[in-house]
C-alpha cells in the first residue's frame, strides 16, 4: 500500500513539474546572454587575443594546381562550331525518330 501512495505522489509531482516547466518562459535578454556565454565557452580553448588581434598575417589556404585555360577567339570559334554540330545532330536524330514513329 505504501508503494502505491509513494508512486502516486511521485507521479503527481512529475506531472506538476512538467506543467510548470512547459509554461516557463525566459525573457529575450537572458537568451542572448546565455548564447554569448555559450559561444565564449565553446571557443575557450582558443586564445581570446586572436579575436581582437590586428595586423595578423593570413596563411594561404588554397593554391592553384593547374593554370586555367584562357579562352581565345580560335577556341571560342571551334567550341561554337562543335556545339552547332551537336545541335544539328540531335535535331536530325529527333526528326528521324519522329518519321520512324509515324
């Protein structure tokens, strides 16, 4: 019998706490302050002086491995001619398929 009473009391307390926590709302400045503290805590391992450092050299993080091709007039013309030929071929194939289907 005592177990039932203790179980019911604990269940009642849990439900009351859940309802209280569900309706509990913090004001916006507390959320902003908590976010600032969280960002400071998550970056604590880094030196805070780096955040406000000036005249700092930035390391190069990327480099070119290949020299890019420069588009010249000749390559542009040959590219356009090749594209035109592909368009003509695809048109001819579509036309042939339409004729074959009918």
